[in-house]
């Protein structure tokens, strides 16, 4: 996708400046919104937990030590089960810590894939219009006609459950949504005079789509990406909960709830803590999106 | 004798209808507290009309909202008050306020389409205005609503009553809004730019209506506008605002004939007028731009842009409004008004347009551009209905000579911008040809054009806020053009060229590192001009280049374009609806209506009789900031028909005041060559009869002719 | 008006055909896997061949597709292996159960979310607005699978107020509906309320509201007559589009509370690889989704005179 994007950003006076400065001022502006800062803090917390999981986890997430241990009790070796242990005797805290890795690897990758597909399709549909637009819109409509979870289930049912298939399913289900947003913005931006100015100086369609139009759509797209990352986190969790997620013994928050939910009425700690973990991550992303919306609107 | 009026504002006029006393309003925003209105005092007696003029950000709309006691939440009145019939608006109870709004004074805004509720029928919105203020039942209110609609000149009242707002045209919507305002029987009508987005001929008829209603109902009027010409037409008195202050106030004739504040004088000097051209009256731009001041500096708010400003006097203390003519109550806030009063304008000796060369550069022949009307996807698949087309351009033919300025004039929907798109290759013509340098451009799409052609044909767009990509610095954007056109490749050379272009458009070199949002509208438009001239083009299209700019900034951009054209020898194709601007800049003029050429000729030929009836009406409709100017009034009926269903025969016959009869409705009018050289008029009226026509402006030589 | 209904109908049928092609391609194109699913993992090769022969699976793909489609249209959805009953019958039972759930869901969601949204929108920036907004963000952040768990922990495990399962073994029980409906509403509430709030704020800032106030219309009339009608168009459409989402939420909630509805049926069909049942369920889900999308579209047109009288 490097064709024709030897774009303005690398040319002439302070080319790099505009991009880099824009990014820095964008991050700096986050501070204007307390809600965005809280959101960022929550998200960063889970990112750090995922990165340093081996250092932070008190035990192995797969070691079976003392089944049904209640929170705050100790195991035979004197290990403290801060959040208790599950039905197989695995430390819930350690599983949550390692589980952060699963969700923070798959959700961003899947969202990014959906974005690559959605942005390219949306740019093409909005800029080229005509039959390209019609075709892409029809494909998008068709995919969106399937309720998202049903689509996931059908794909997993057909191709089996694996990390790759989950990413594929999310890309397929979220791509059309991204495409619609991008297309809508392109239809607006393409009518502005600077696009016509680029056309009359002979710029290629790729340059206009990626260097003239796309940078002007980044604000709303970043907000949408935060929200979508939240949805994808929920979707991956839900698949785990339905028993269609990553195969065990991978610690995965949805899977943890699924495996232990039959004990929920007796030992709620096994299910409540993973629920809180996933909810807090989504809450962080939603807060971030909320704060960013205000900032984008003001710009 | 000079009287300081700020301290005793209500004494001179007994029992004013509305009195604004020493009013100051500030807005608090992210960047601190911004003053919007500063110590404004105004008074209006019943039945009087006052114009408030000013450019964007001068505080005139805030003043209007303050009068209605409807300021935004972040606005604060820091001093003064507004009294309506003697009672302070600020101390009214919500119920009293509700009674005054709509019942005592009513407001008409710009953008009538947005001012009407999209999901309510017109009749319901009109009835509301009456029943909440007067003791009448719904049935009576309905009847009155119908009568009022007839009063504001709307046809087919029953249909309009039952319509939703989107089913009416812009002019009809504004008439409905005015009717709604009058239904509460207010004694004061506040109009905030009521005709701003309407076409000139429609604007003229709405303004005519406002004057008529005012006389008939005896309503007091406050008319807010940026357009000095409109104020001159409607009002008895005018107040000129700058940076939140009233800088001059007085009777219309006195203020326009002998302005006593440099800002007013500057504004009047920088508007091109349709009855004078550049040899008679050269434009004098006002320096700089309207600044949004965060903190008020001491002294005169206009001092930074004023040629008469003197350090030590104009920048000291609070300047009072002084009465410069006690008898007429003509006030000015200029401390030097007496010293500079005699500095009247002497016309500069004008360099002529520099000898029109004869070489034809661009030939347009029988150009058609039709757009199919898109039926939505599936319906067009199944329904075998014939496809409708919009004829945006029909059989356009004209020639442009090298180094000339050709102007294409017309109102919205006349197809002037479509022609620009076809010329630039953004759209392709349906038939006909555009010949430039041996190439036919009519169907040559922009991505099929080589870089030599692209370079030699460039365009300056209308809206300065959209003409630059907000994501890149000015230098980056100009540099991109320089590289793209192969003017320079090496980094140093490109920098050099950027500097040259910025200097050429009279911009500081430091601007290169800035981003578009840090520039004013005028600066952005200069950058757009620099970009268009980067490849040393032979032809530049300017699509309404100044219509989105503040009045005081326009003149400087116009002068820049004229100078560049002369120094670079560029051919300029101007697209505009502003007849004053066209008269000022153009060598030749093409007048268009609904996609067709009505009249063409040299500027002198088009602006003098014989006229095409449409040109005649246009010239009569243009607001002119000169109350002393006498001209025939021609008010066209109805509105511009839709380009989807243009009238048969002559497209102008539905509104023409000189319509002959059935021939106009059925037959295409012939193109007639006038006696005075290259002048052509497309009309059924015989050339000999057209030649009898008098000058629209009250100049000697023309036969008085009352229509 | 009839034109848009007709257009949506054509669109509905076109989408159904395309969806059926996809399903056929996914599940029926290779006969072998159909046989495996129909006869189970431990069937022999001969048994599978015989079954395929008997069921006409050696015909060319397009012939099979039209046969399959024909059966589908006439309501012959095949036999469910797991339930050992006609798919159509199982489907109808389960759909009506979920219909009851959906009815209570909308009956709870619409008044609460619209009221919250309108209140927050009118009082923008106040403490009430902030409290509502915060509540909405938090509830939207708890996925249904987590909210079911958390709600049961509180109301079933700790407070013993409500039953933990909704199997409806002893017939219809309103008490057993409370938990599933609450879990569904809680997640969706915030979204609709915030949408309503945004729409209300947008409308209140429109010039026609200013016109109404400045012509002296009493404030309550401004809200009820001028603002609400315009402000509720968007949220109303969104609520209808939420049927699509509801099908997903229903799967989770029905599974957790052992509610015998359409959602748990899809899941059972998937997990036991009951092919005909899964095909029928998926098609049903698509029909419901596209039909409500069409209804939302028609409703939007009807509510919006700008489109209705073009």
C-alpha cells in the first residue's frame, strides 16, 4: 500500500513536523478530559499486567493446587489464594493475570484487521462511488444481515475454534461497520475543495484517498476504534463463555467464567472476578472513547 | 458642539420602543473570556428602522440575541441593560418574557430552512405564533395565518399552509418565517441577516416585502446585516459595529455620504459597485483582518488597521461616541474625526487593463453538460421509466482571449460552477468542445491530462476554509504542488520557490510552517492563490474567490488577483454572482440563467443599455451602498425554477418583466448581435426595441422608464 | 410509501437468497461432511455413502441447491438429530418462548432508556445528566455474560430473592423472567439512553427550537411539541435495529439461565453439530434481522416528513 504515498508528509518544509506534532498535541489534549485519563489509566493498567504477567502472577495459571479454595485462604504449600482457586485448584488471580494476555493479544489484532479491511473498502466505496460502492455496500449489508454472534457461531462451527478463526470472524463481522463509517466520512470530505485541488494538480487516486482524505478522518476513527475494541473484547469473552473460544487450558476470561459458572451459586468468587476483569477493561475503553469524543468535537 | 452620549442615551428620543443602554456582553470559552459587545447604546422609537452593519465577529448577532434576552449559556451581561417599552428585560419573569418574545418583539433569522421545524406543517407553526399572544381561537388563528401568507406575497396559500418546510423554496420559507413573526402583532421586528443565503433577485423581493410590511403595520425594525447596500435600502438610521463597539451611528444618507469614522469610510471604499468600474473608482483595501480580541486594548479598536491612527491619541483610554452633527444625531467614535474629515478620496490615475491582446486562448463551442437524475438503485433496475436529466449547461459558446479577464455571472443553479468543473476536467461534457492550446478539454478527464496542461490551467476555489488540507503545513502543501509540477526538485530550490510564492501573494515567509487553522480566511485564500500560480499557469479559474470573505478583506484579495494577472500575463476566468466585483475586474462578461447564456459582451457593453431583461433585473436587484443612487426598481416575481424542470422556450419567461407573449413560452429565443460591437443578447425582443432601453442607474443619457 | 415497502421487500428477498447461498456453500457443498454430521462420527464409509445416495447428494450442486431451497421455502426444514423431531416444530416452540422474552425486554427498555435520555439531554451538564451518563457508560461496559453472573451473585446467591434458573419447568413463571430480562436490558439501556441524550441535545441546539422559544411558545410546549418528536426519531430506529443485537444477547442469557428459547437452540445445534437445525436457526435469525431492519427503515421514513414527502 505504499504506492503513491510518497505524499506531502515527507516533503518540503517541516514535513515530519506536522504529523509528529499533531500526534503529540493529540496525546497532550487527552489531559483536557479527566474521563479520558481515567480510561487510559485503566487500559494501561491491563496492558502492563499483560506484559509483566510472569512477574506479577503468584503461581502458574495452569497448576492445580487446591480446588475450590476460597479467597484469602492458603494452599498446602502456604501459597496465598488472594482471589481463591477454581474447581481444578488453579489460582484465580494468576489466571486473570495471564488471561489479560489472551484478550490483549487477540482483541487488538482482530480490531486492527477489521480496520485494515474496513478502511480500504470504505475509502474505495466513498471515493470511487458507482458500481464499486454498490458492490461493497451490498456485501456489507449481507454480512450485517447476520446477527454478529450468530455469524461468529456459524464460522466457528464450520472451521473450528482457534485464535486465527476468531480473528477472521471478528474481521468479517466488524469490517462492514468500519467501512460504513469511513465511507460516510469520505463522502463528506471528498467534496471539500482541497480534494478538488489535489485532483486538478494530477494526484493519483491512491494519494488522494490515503494522504488527503484519510488523515482528515482520523479523529472519529480513533474514537470508533476504542469503542470497537471494547465490543471485540466482549465478543471474544462471549465466545469463551459459550465454549467456542480458545481451547483450554489457555487462560481466557470468558472461558474461565464458562468453565466455572455451574459453581457460581456456591463459589461465586470463581466467576465474579473474571467478570470484573473483563468489565473493567471495557469500561476503560469506553471512558477513553467518551473523553476522545469530546476532544474530537472541540477540534 | 460635541455631546458625549454614552452617559445619557435615552434623553434624545422620548419614549423609545427599545433602548439598549451601555450594554456589554462577554463569552467565556476555553481560551478565557472574550468580549463580544462593548458598551453599546441604542434607542429606537416606534415605527423607526435601524440598520446594524458589521463584519463577522463584530458582535451584531450577540446584540440581537441580547435584545431578545436569549443569550447562550456561556454569555454574560457585564454591564448595562435592555429596556423594552421602558421595562428591563433582565428583571422580567419567565411569563412576562414569554409574552414579550413573539408578542412584543419578533425575530427573523438567516437560514429560514433551519428556523422552521422540519416535522410540523407550516400552518401549525404559524398558528402557534398567534394563539400564545392574542386572545383568539385556533380557527381564527388559522384564517389569519392564511391572510398573512397572502400578505407576504405567497401564492397558493392553502397548499403552503399544509406543507412541511422542506417542500418550500428558500424564498418561500423566509416569507413564511416573516409571516410567522408578524402574526404575534409585535411592535418590533428584529431581522438577523434575513436574506444572506438567498439569490440576488429573490433577496431583492424579500427586502422589498420587508419595507412594504413595515410601512403597512408600523412595526419598528432592527435590520442586522454585513451588507451595506441592503441597509441603505431598508433603514432610516444605521449603526456601524466594529469589534463589539458602535463606531459610528447616524442617518443613512449622512453616514454613507460623509462617513465620520475611518472604518465606515474604509468599508465603503473597498466594495466594488456595479455602477462604477475600476477606472472611475479604485478599490482601497483595509489593512489586516478582523481580529478576535481576547483582551480589549485601550483606545480605538480599529487603530491597528487604521491609516489615520496616531500613537498617543488613538490608543489611549476609552474613546467616547461624539456627536459630529448635533442636528441629525450623527455619532462617531473616532477621536480625530474633525482632522481627517477632509481626507476625501481622489481617484488615482488608473493604469488601463493593459491593451487587450487579440489571440484567442480558449474557445467554448456548443457545450452541453447534462446530469442524469439518479433513481435509487433497485427502482431504476425494475422501473422502465425514462431517465430525467438536469441540463446544467446548454449550448454554451464563447471565446476567451489571452491575458483577458472573462467573468461568468449568474445566480445559483445557472450552471456557472458546472462549467468550471468541466473545464478543469472534474466532470465531462455531454456534447460540444472546449479548445485550449489545440486540445479539446470537454471530455478530457483530469486524470487523463498531462502535467503541462494541468500546470497551465489552475483554479482558486470559493471557500477558504476548505481549500487547504487541515492536516499539512502551508509549506508542505505549496511544496507538493511545486514538486508535482516539476518546478523544482531539490529541497533547497523548493524552499526558495515557496518563499517566492509567499512573497508574491504578500504573505510572510514564516507562514510556511503554520497549519491552515492558524490562518485567517484572507490568508488562506492567498495561499490558495499562491498554489494556483505555482506552475506559472496560462489560465486561472477563480470560482467566487472572495464571496466567503469578510467585506474589509475582499478588496485586498481582489487587488492581489488583478496585480498577479497583470504581472504574470495570466488569463483569468472569474465565476461570480457579484455584479460589482465583475464590473470592477472583468474585460468581458457572460451572463447565464438556468444553464444558458443570456447575454455576453465587453463589460462596458453589458453594464450599459441595451440590456437583456434578466441582466436589467439583476442590475436593479443588486444592493448598492449608496442611498443617493437613483435607479429603476424591477422586482422579479417568483423564484428561479428548478434546473430539473426548466421552463420551455426562453428559460427566463416565467419571471420576465418584459415578456412579449406566447413566443417566449414556446420558442427558443434567437441570439441577436447588438449594434455596439461584440455584444450579443439572446431574447425575442427585437434588437431595435432593446436599443431603446434606458440606463438602470440614474445616469444622463438614459430614458426614464418606470416598470 | 408503498414504494419503500415494496423496495424493502425486494431487498429482504434478495438478502435471504444471498444468505441461503452462503449457508449452502458453507454446510452443504461438500456432501461428506453432511453425512458425518447426519450420521455421527462413528458411522462407516458405506453407511455414509448409502445415506448420501438416498438423500440425493450425488446430484450436481446447483440441482441440490434448488431442491434444498425449495424444501426450505415450503417449510420442510428436515429432522433434527438431537431432538429427534421436525426442525420446524422445535423452532416454532423455541421462537415463541424467546418472543415472550423479547416482549418483556422491549417493554422495559423503551420507557426507561428514553426517559433517562430525554432527562439527561434537557438538563445537559447538570449533576443529574452526569449521573445518568456515568450509569450508562458503566452498564454498557458489563457484557451480558458478566452481568448475568454478577446479577445472580447478588440477587440469587446473596439475597435469595429470585430463582437462579429460568427453565419454566412448571409452566410460565414471571419471577423466572426477571433475571434474564434485567441482564439484557442493563447492557442495552446505556446505549439507547445515550443515543437519546445526544439526539435531544442536538435538537435543542437547532434554530427551530430557538424560533419556537422566541415566538413565545411556553417552554413545556417547546419540549413536547417541537423537540421530542424530532429527537425520538433516531433512538426509535436504533431500538428496532437492536433486534439484531438482541439475538446475540439472548444466546448468552438463555444459556446461563437455562431458558428454553431460540438462543439456546442455536447454541445446542452448533455444539451438537445438528446441521439442519443450525441451518434453519441461522436462516431464521437472518430473516428476523433483515425484517426488523426493513421495518426500522419504513418507520424512519414514516416518522420523518422530509423523506416521506419528497
